[in-house]
C-alpha cells in the first residue's frame, strides 16, 4: 500500500504471519492435551466438567473464529494483490474486529482457567493443612508415648541416683539420721548400700564427737587435728583474757543437800553460766569444783575482740543469777535453799603461756602464767569488796568502748609485788541508770580522796555513793576501812594500795 510498495517487507511479514498461524495450532493442541490429562488423572482435585467446558471453548475459539479470520485474511490478500486499497481498508476493519473478538474470548478462557487453578490450589492447600495437622497430632502422640516410656525407663535409672544425691546433701548439711532404700541389685544398689554404711559410720563418729565435745571444746579438738602446731609441747606466749567464776555460798549449800541433789545443782549452775561463755565464743578450760575457768584469744578469736567478748559474757552470766536462784529450789523440790546464791567473777588480760601441757599419758591445751593467777585472785577479791565482777586494768582499757566500769581499788595480790588497779563491770556502754552514774562519780571522788589521805572527804563521798545506791558493798567496804585508818593511819610511804592476804 506504500508508494513505491516495499515487497521485501511484505514478503517477510507474510512469512512471519504464516509461522504464527502454526504456533496457534501447536498451543491449542498442547492446551487440549493438558486439560485431557488433568481430567483423566483421578488424583487431581479439579472440576472435570468445568475443564471440559473450557476445552470446548478453546476448540470453538480456535476452529470457529480462526476459520472466519482466515477467510477475511485470504480475501485481504487478494485485494492487496489487486491493489484495491479501499476494499483492503474495509477488510482490515473486519479483521481487527475478529481479532479483538478472538482476544476477548481467549482472555475469558484464561480467566476461567485461572479460577480453576485457584480452586484446585485451595483444595490442595486444605489437603496439605489437614495432612500437616494429622502429622502434628501423630507426632505429638508419638512424642508423648516416647516421653512416657523414657520416664518409665529413665526413672528406674535416675531415681536411685537422685536418692543418693539427696542423701549426700543431707550428709553435707549434717543430718545423719536417715538412710537410702536399696531397690536394685546392680552397681547403683551396691553404691546405695555402701552409702548407708558410710552414714552409719559418720553417725557413730558424730556421737563420739558430741560426747567428746562435752569434755573438751570442739574448737580445740578440731584445731589439734587440723593444726598440728597447736599440739606442740613448747607452747606460745600470747595476749589472752582469762576468766574465773565461782559460786558464792557453795560450801554452805553443799552441806545441806544430798550428793544427788548437789550433782543436780552443779549441773544446772555450770549449764546456766557456761551458756553466755559459749555464746560469746569463749573456751571453757575446766571446771574446778564449783569454779569455771575460761579464756579468750588467738587462735580461736581475734586478739582485738577478746576483752569485749569476755566482759559481755560476764554481764550475761550476772544477768542469769536471778533465773538460777529461782530454778534451784524447784530443782531440789524445796521452797527455798539454805543460802543466798550468787557468783563472783574475775577477769584479767595479759601475756600467758598457751599450748598443750601435760605428760606422755595425758595432755591438756590450756593457758598458764601470771595473767591466769591474777584472774583467779581477782575472783577471790570479790569477797573483800562484796562485788560480783572485778577485772584488771588491761581488760578495762581494752573494752572501754563496750562496757561501763568503775575503779574499785589498787591492790597487791598474793604472789605479786606490783600493785594492780582493779575495776568493776557496771553494765554495757551507755546503759547505766542515773543512780549508777551518781554512784560511779561519787565513788571515784571518794577513791581519790582516800588515796590523798583526806579521810573525811573520802568518807563523805562514799556516804553519798551509798545514798545513790544503798547497799553498795564496795562503798561500805571503804567506809569501814577509812574508819580503821583514821584510828591507825598508814605509814608515810603508803601509796594507797591494799595488800590481799589470801589467795
């Protein structure tokens, strides 16, 4: 239709058109085969009737419209050859209309086919989900059955081991009153039986240790086992705090009760007074008649803590006297005992010989030296002053932040020549009553006047102290002493010290 006409392009386009016509046949045949294969496959979840209708529509489109289109194309080619271009344009309009109709029907077929594909996909997805759910249920059931079976089988293996573990924890916690049941005859059963034998041995050892611990402090026993240096017979010099405690009126009390009753009294007395010592980490060295000897210091506690603990133990012991006095008549089954029950305590701090002392037949880990003797003398000195607890100057200075004291006197104990300043424990730091503080002040004034030989001033001060707390025995002691000194003054070189004549 061009001027001049392009014959080469026309021939090439015609050839391409004819090849496309054969492709349409090929695609239509392939589509038919696929649809037939889907319809024939029973496993495919498809709507076979709908697929048959689609196949029919494809056949109609290809055979009917394509035939009409081919007729118009043949007519178009004749008119082109005849150069009837007006007719060619009319035929082209018809060909375009047929082509559009063909494309529309093919698109409809494609849409229907896509709908079938979607429905089939939904069906497949539902089937897959159902299969997954069934598989999950089956897997869960199998897992539960397997888990139950493994529990049954594993329990038979692990249960004895768990019992062993629990028994081990009980032993670690110090509870030796149980045992493990032996349910098998294998190696685990033999191990359980051996464990029971071990517990029985430990139980017997614990009983021995508990019994042995009543005769020697467990800390000393463990120290001798774990630190061989403690067993050395050479001994070591260390700063120690030593306490002696005695029961006042014991001789009179022992004369009025039976031996069995006396044993009960002493057991109650020792138990009552030993508890504060144990509570404040003291070592009870020995019971001597009605006396208790205890000490504090390395290696059992820090040197800086020993005086505080000893003085607090003494306060605790004094605080238990009313309870002891109440329990003694009840223990003996009487209304009252024949003598007043009280205690006397002496505490001294200083260098002492510490170590294992004795013979090849029997050893004792104890303390010896002037500090021990001083503590014993101070306990006896309570008889002179009517006090309950006298402590050395070193003890009072070291525990000044913990307790309230008052200086009682300057004494020279038997066996020593150097005067010792002794103090009385009045209570915990900051816990004195108003009357006790007045007593503390007046007593200190009287003691200063006494040492300066101002007898009247001293007498007045001690009288004022007795007005603060009537019946204060140290004040009464000095009042009597001053009356004697007024009549028989001390020598010129007197330094205010009082010599104790008895141990």
